[in-house]
């Protein structure tokens, strides 16, 4: 493959930016060639050909010299002996910062693939939030890698790279409006992920061209141009078939075959002004019937990535549907290259304003008055990146970060308005909860209701395009677990989960303190002042809160905590404390016969019990009133034997399960632990089973001596102020 020569690359940049730092570009080219040396790519080409080609792709977008230098150098720190300090010394702090942001992080040590992917994404998002050029270089890097993907010999590696491209990089390109990058990435990834479908669709597209003599698109395009010219609109018209992945996705979504698709062809009319866009639309709709529901006005209401155009579908000759997009030349540049077009435009306008500060050339600005128009500023086009960066601080796990990122990038948008008329873009299916968090996190946290178009509605209401939404708030409100079923935006889900985690952590620590106090009370002597700090060192825990969480979650036994606090004390407590593993004996079974206490009814000493023998299974011991026994008695086809058993003399206790519904208020869990501790029962497992604004239900497994102790405990729990209900399971 012929590699762009040094002078060719530099000349490309100088053609659109005569003031570019030619010396820096030359240094970068030579540095990259020398640094990569004899390294080869899977294709057999010299490795330095890749960064040079990435830079070539970016020159087509007319990006500035620092971005081009970054593209040339982007793999040197990772794949050669070059250092960030060396890059900064030779090329300056800006280029060094950009190179660091683009550098892939394959050397990060992580336990799982998800953790590594999440960590790469984390640093990447942070870098591009500081300078969007990082994203532009990264997308060009991925595009060139996809163009050469077929050289990689291992199919599983090709599929992994293609899946990552489809899941992360193509949506990123779409979100900043770089549709040409997105389409090519999707097509190349589709060929790897669904090779049979790709071959089938491309073959049918070729057959469609041959069947029409190859001129059907040209004929329709010429007719469209003629119709517009008769209306005194000078339009550039082009047409094409939709790309294979787009066709396949529609086939999947609509559950139809290729032959049933009616809008395979798409046409674009580029007209001089915004006014001409609407005039052209009227001419087209008067000539051909519009397909209901297929008209979209992205000029008056641009997409979140700044995309502007009119879209319509009409029924052309032979009842064939065709899609038509109408836009100005400036809109077209933005549609093809998205935020990259904004960046290049901003650079050129700034230069012209410097030369002619008094009279900016309107022809160069597409008829706009000022270079400061918000649509032209890259920072006005990627507010969604700020949302992703906020998610970095709230995601608890790598899986959650990846999930939220995909949500934020993928979903189609609707538009809703604040009472003051501010436009808020949301995914389809969004609710007032999503709207509130989109406005501000504090507003989301305090939402108690909403008015949509002046009418009070539940927070579960799905918003429609054009709704005006007023969020009703209260400082006493906090996020509720039930909101996780209402919200669909990544920002809202991340904020709700963060609050719930913090609240649960506080309650767990409070429960742990109660249990800790009970453990300390059972020690044979008073603790010394530094005993707890020493215990933390012995248990290898970072702080007191971690100890309390470990006690509450039973990841540490009472004996382990006692030994850590006062070595040698755990043995003295065994005579007084309920055993951690209770000794069980059953009379009526032959010695050595395997049995287990049934998990469905959790029998404890004092319950009437029965043994149940199933084929090829150990004997299960059930309480006599267990529902499982009732079900078996009604089925005659079940091969089971009933065995008369009873508790043995050596039984010291067993595990019971209870359900306790307590008020959702501070101190409720602490009170629960206190009552259980006062009745000498031992919590071995606690799970939050259900939760709403008023109550939460805890499922608790307890070690008890017998059913009498359990009944006294349940009675005490029911009498407690914070407890609404307590039942044995």
C-alpha cells in the first residue's frame, strides 16, 4: 500500500491552512517513522503507515495542525519507547495532552475484560471532555483500523473489534454528527459480525442495479432536479441506495424481507438557503404524495448533535417510496462531518475575523452574521459528553459504566420544554424523572410530581414530543428505589443508584454498630483505647465503617471480630453465645444417613417435623405444616417415603427465616438489631427484599435455640414502634 509521503501530507494541510506550523508537521512525521522503525502491521505494511493514514483522513476534515500532529504521533507512547515527556518537549504541551488522551490503554491491568474496557472508556471520556479533538483523532484511528481489519488472521479478534466498533465508536460518531464515519464503520463491522447477511444484502443491491440498467437512481434524481428548477430552485441532487447495515436493521426491526422494503433509495437535495429548503419541500409534496409520519423537520428543531435537515418520504412512480433530505451546503457539511465541520469552520472564521475585524464575510459564513453563533461552537454541540463524564462519578461497577454509556449514546431523542421555553432533549420513552435530572441533579433528587402541559401527572407518565414540563419539588424528598423502574436515561439511573447506595451503606453501618456493641459486651474484659485500631490492622480493613459493614453483612463472624479486638477471647464466649454452626440431631434415622433441614420452611427445635425421602436424594426434614408436604400429599405420582422423625437431645438450635416490615425512617434497622440481640438470637443473613417511600421489608435468617424463643422474638418485634409487621417464613 502506498503511504502518504511527508511532503504530500504537509501540502494537504497547507492547502486549507496556510498558517499551519509546517516545521512541527515535518518533525512529527519523521519522529513517528523513526519511533515505529521496523514494526509491522498484520497486513505486512510498515506500522508507521497507520498513523500517517489516520492523519490523512483528518486532513479531509480540514483540521488544525495540532490535531494532525496528534494523529501522526498517537501510537508512539503506547507502542514505542517514546515517552510523554519527550512528546511535550518536542511538540509542546497541547499536542502531548492530545496524544495522551488518544493513547489506547491496553497495558492497564484489570481483572476482567469489562473492567479494562470501562477504564479505557473512563479515561477517554475525561480526555475528550477537555478537548473534543481527542474524539476526532480516535474516530479516524478506529476507521482506518476497520478498513484494514480483514488482515487480522484470527476471526474471534476481528469480531471483538467489530463489536466494539458497533457498540462504542459508531454511536460516538453518530452523536457528533459524523454520519459518513458512522456509516462506513457500521458497514465494515456488519461484514464481520453478520457475514452471510452482509453478502446477501450487497448481492441483492447489485441485482437491483443491474435489473434497472443501473440508471434508476440517476433518472429519479434528474426528475427531482427538474421539478425543483421549474420552481426556480437551483438544487444539487444526488441519490444512493441505503447502506447494507441500515437495510438489515430495518429488516430486523420490522420483521420483513428485503423484497418488502419500500424505501431502499434515498436522495439529497442541496439548495442555497434555509428558505429554499422549505420551498423545495412544498414543491416536492405538491408533486408526489407524502408518506404519513415520515416527515421530520430537523432545521427548526435540530438533533442534539447539531444535525439540521428536512426529511420526507414520498410515493414516487410505480408506488415506490423514496426518502428525500433537503439542506443547505453548510448543513450538508455539518451532516457529513458533524462536529469536525464545526471545528474547521470555527478556525477559518476566527482567522477571517482577525484579518477583517470590522466586516466578516457573510458569504464565507453561509449568510450568518457572527462567528460566535452557538451552532458553530463545538462546545455547544456535545453536552451529552458532560452527561457521560458525570456518570463516571456515579457508576459503581465497570458493567454499570458501560451500560449507562451505551444508554446515553444509543437512544433516539424527543424534545420537551421547561416552563421558560428551554429545550430539553430526551430519549423516547422518557418520564418526568428523566426530564428533572436532565435539567439538574438536585431537581431530580427532589422531584415529587410534575405538570405536563399544565396538567398534574404521575412521575411514571411517558413524555411526548413538544410537551411542556414543570417539575414539582420538595426539599424533604429523596430519590426512591421505585424510580429505577421509571427512569430510562443514564444520568437519572446513575444518580438514583448513587443515592440508594449511599443510603444503604449508612443503614448497613448503623446495623453493624449495634451488632458490634453486642460483641464488645460479650468480651471478658474492657477494651483498651487502641484495641479497635489494632483490630482493623489484624483484619486488614481500611476504617471503622468497613468493619461495621463487614459485621452487618456477616462477612466476619463474631468470633473473628472478638479475636481481632482481644486475642484469645473468642473461646471464652462459646459457652454463652448462640453457636455459629448449631449442632443438630434427628431421632428416627439410622446413624450416618444424610439429611438436611428444608429451606422452604426452616424448621427449628420445637416444631413438629417429618422426614421426606425422594429417589436419589438425601432426606429432607420439614415442619409438619409445610406447604410442600401439602402439595405432595395431593399428588399420587410422586415417589416419596414419609419418615417419622423428631428432634434429638443434642440439638442446640437451628436457622429460622423471618420477614420484618419496618418504617422507612432513621434508626429503624438499629432498633431491629437491638430487639434481636436482646432476645439472644444471632443474625446470620439479612436481605432488603422490598422498599418504597413508607416501608421496607427485610428478610432475615436467625440462629435460634427453639420455636419458643422465635415466637417471643416475633412478639417483641411486632410491639416495636418502627415495625409494621413481623412474620415467620
